[in-house]
C-alpha cells in the first residue's frame, strides 16, 4: 500500500476514532504516564486543528486508580475492582482535560455500558450527543463504565477494542486507529526472530484471525484477538482500521500523513447504512434461528427476506422487534436481523408457508420473519458474542 493510498483512506474519513490501550498509557510501575497522555493530547489537538473530528476511546481507568491508591496488583474482587476504576476514571479525565485545555480544547467524559448501545433509542442519543460535542470542537473521551459494568448481567463490552468498533459504527464515514503496545499484526509469533509486521490486510478472514496472539497482563483486557475482531467489524461496514504502536513518536500525525506504520486493514467494498451497522455489530442478539440450506443460500446472496418456511430451529426466547442471529443448520452465523415474530410464535409457524400463518396464529401481520431491509449479512464474522 503506497503512502498516498494510506493517506487518502484517512483523509476520506470524516471522523477518526482513536482507541488507546492501558499499556500505552501506563508506565513500568502500572501508573498513569502523564508524559504519554500529554503527547497523545497534543496530537489529537493538532488533528482537530487540521479539520478532523476525533473521538478518543481510552482505557486506563483501572491502571490510573491503581497508581493513585498505591496498589501493586490488579484487584480480583469485583467491587474492589470497580472502586479502583472509579478513582482512576476521575484521575484519567482530569489529566486529559488538563492537557487538552493547554491546547485550547476540552475533554468530555462519556462512560458507557453495552446496554447504552444495545437499545436503539439510547444508541441514537449517544450519537446525537457525540455529534453536538464534535461540532463544538470538544474531544469526547469514551470508556466503558467499569463501576457498573457486570459480566454476570451481560452489560459489559468485554474490552475497549470492541467498544471502539461499536463507537465507529455510530458515524457514517469513520476510520478506526487502535494504538497498542505492539507494532501491528505479526505474520507469526512476535517473539520469533522471523516475525514481521503485516503492512496491509485485504480481508480479516480465518487465516488472519489465526495470527492473533492473545497476550494479557494485569492491567489490560485486550489482546490481538479482540483487535482483529474489532477490525473485522469495522472493515465489513466499509471503513479502514489501523493497528499501530501507541508509544511511537507522534504516531497519530505520522499515520494520518500516510507513513507506513503498523497494519492497515482495508475497508470491504460495500457501504452499510447506520441502522444495518447497529443490527449487525452493535445490538446484542436475544436469540437465534437456524435455517435450511435453501434459505441460507438466498440470504447470503443478498436476496429475499427470511420466511418462516426456511426456519428449522429456534434457539432461546425473544420478543418481536429484538435482534436475532440467523445461522445455518450447522450453527454458522450468516446474518442478524430484527424479528417480526416472537420465539413463541415462531415455534408454531416455522417450516410453514406464509399463507398458513393467519390460520395458525389468528393473524398474519408480516409475511417475513426478518425483512431484508432489517437484516445485516455477517460475511466472515465468527465471533458469537459480538
């Protein structure tokens, strides 16, 4: 990929989503590295001056809290971990605001849990708030709300890589830049002397996903596997992604200038409406249906809507209007969509033709179980919890 092509991809993006990981922001003692935060703030302010809209998705609350409280190890108790995050988040946003204000900008703290983007109305409210902040020249700083996110209640994003991908889905022409502690995606184990950074990835497929080395520490919940899934989501919706080393000098300015650093993931040649991005990559699925081979082929070809006759199995309990996964009989996910029928209704009408629905249910509000306008093809997406 030539420098001009890299540069044009980022120049064509209206909004830059910058995700920065905990290890990029922390020093060797696990405390917040103010020098690093200052460098990041300076670069973001310069990008705004160049006319870019920038949104920062920042990890580091737990690491910042550990430093403030003098902790040497990440707590394992949930309540204590959330308390540390609460202390750290206050310190983190204060630090960002201090450095941004020195460049004539301001930070706006936005803390989210998965439910905020899972609900369509709240999703639109978040998008409207971000748009208003960007129009005012404010730099939004987004993080998962670790003080209330609880895995058992399925309200957590799982990591900020996924959160950044979901935030990118809020915008019509985004580009996602993930700043990590590694130089990019390696073609083999990065500890190997023969390992090399892959400069460009045309498509995130099974071969690329297999290159992930999920190395984790006490202060970061990420890993290359989650970064590749984030890249997969964003590129499938038609936007570019770059994974690069966050501590490289002036990394953001060099990337936007077209310098070949890190790994560039090329956008797939299709655009996707915001609603379909929300259905496919943001909303959590409430259940699933398995379809026969004929229905699967029709859906994958971008053809007709999903009809009841093509459904062979219903998984889970869900209501009308919820997002469901559509899978082949083998369980391989091929699409997601808004269902026109509840799981209880589908249990009665699956494998039946549309004219039979009224006789079975007493009414037939929709011929389609999932209309194609409310369906998103998942391509090569393999994550079952995305």
